[in-house]
C-alpha cells in the first residue's frame, strides 16, 4: 500500500537514500529542505517525489505539508560538527526549534513522527556498547559541542512525553557515524570526506589526537534501509533505536584502511584536538551501539563491511561525485 511521507532534510545525504528507497517502493514523498535538490534530482522522473525548498522553521509551510502526509521522517538538522562550535545558536534553533514545530503539528494532526537522533546522545559514557537506555555523560554547557547532543536529547524527551500524554506515534533513530557516497563535499563535514580530500590530493592526512578514539562506521545504504523499515513497521512505534554497525574501528585504523583500499600514499600525521577545535570542543573516546533492540524489532543489521563501503565511497568521490570546497 502506498503511504505519503514528508522527509525533512530529504535533499541531504541520508535523506537522498531514504527518498530513493521510498520512491522505488511506490510511496509518495514530499521533501522539505532548504538546500538545493541536487542529490535527489534523479528521483523526479519516478513521479513520486515533490520538492519544497524551504526551512523547517517556516511554520505555515510545515503545517501545510504535515497535513498532506501520513508519516513525517524528520532528518533536517545542522549536522556538521564544525558548525556546533561556531554557530551554536543556529544549531539550537534548527535542531530543537524546527523539531518541536514538527512534533507539535504531528501530534495535533495524529501523524507518525520518525526522528533522526544521534549516537552523540550518550556523550562520553565509556561503558560501550551503549544500549538505548545507557546513561548520558555530557560535558559543561560552556562547551559548544554539546549543544547538538542536548538538542537531540530534548527532542527525544518530547517524543516520549507526546507519546505518553497525547498518544503521538513516534520512532527515534540514533545514527552512528554514517558514511558513503553523496555525503559531505570533499574536505568538509565529517572524518571520511576530510581524509579523502587529502588522500586524493596526495597530501598528509591529519589524525586528531592519537587516533585511538573509536567509532562504528555505518554505510549509508544500510542506514537508509533501517530508516524505511522503522518508519513502516507498526511494531517499532514508541521506542528509540540504535541504528549502526557494531564493529568498532579506531580513527587510525580507518585512515590506514582508506589508504590501503584506495591505493593512496599520503603520510599520516597527528594533531592534538585542542589545536584543531580550540577549547569549545571535546572528543568522544569510544562510540559503539548495542544493536539487539533494532534487530529484534525489524530484523535489521548493518551488512556492509568497512572495506566494501569505503571502496564504494572512494569510487564515488574519485569519479567527481563530491565537489571540492571553494
Ligand atoms: N551522518 C551521520 O553520521 C549522522 C549521525 C547522527 C545523526 N545524524 C542525523 O541524521 C540526519 C541527517 O543527517 P545527514 O548526514 O544526512 O546530514 P546532511 O547535512 O547531509 O542533511 C541534513 C539536511 O537538512 C537540511 N537542513 C538543515 N537545516 C534546515 C532547515 N532549517 N530547513 C530545512 N532543511 C534543513 C540540510 O540542507 C541538509 O540537506 C540529521 O538530523 C543528523 O543530525 C546523522
């Protein structure tokens, strides 16, 4: 049966893959994103996708669009760690304010709200792997980097509260380091496009700290599949889910694997975090999910191993898929 979806941030990296899945399955999709539609233009020919270029902070537009759909997948956010430090106000406005606006309309109109949260929720908690109920261990509010995690956590609280008091159907997805084709521009955003720009230019690749901090790198196509399954499974409603690979990889291993898979010969260099980000940033030493809840709910596991995912990513950027900055 065809369902009508509003995908906010649908012109972003994860959003573009989610829209692909939905359109291919014959669902009707409206994308609300204030960026250009470059990553989803290939879907216009399906006839299933409508693009609205506007902000999730535009109350009139949000109200009208929520009214036209059955399910809202809310992915729009400022999700670039560099921006948490330099524009915390925008991060809070968009990531918290925009989400509350959507939640309010979903609750009043009885629409399902599927929310993109983050592994950053658990902050510095060292007791990995994290279940969805793990403690949140965060730094001071003086450290800007925590505004992103905090905004997402407040939205999670609102989801539970609306569910309990107003009967809102919701699903929260905590993503863990998503990577792949169509992610940030080369040299921008998160670690893989930043490393890749240097590797492709034959320049030294700078590893922050000693490179022993670990992450669970999750391939974007696996992530998009989980989003669609969670959004379309009735039994998934009313819960928070870790959506990630449970394979722990250090940043140093990541750099070495990229070097090998891509056949690059850039040297690896090390730089203290303080020198890179200043005082308003704190790094997270380990960040690994327990994925038993999502596996039990929808039978999903991240199936793409790092080498395969990196090869697809490197091929995409090598063939000009990601623009260089400037
Ligand atoms: N990529 C990851 O590793 C990761 C990890 C954890 C959580 N997330 C969350 O997943 C979601 C999608 O992330 P992504 O990696 O695709 O990021 P992305 O930056 O590629 O996509 C986000 C999209 O939101 C749009 N957007 C930003 N502000 C907006 C506004 N005011 N109005 C309308 N659209 C706006 C952007 O234009 C962009 O297209 C985000 O909510 C992010 O916080 C991502």
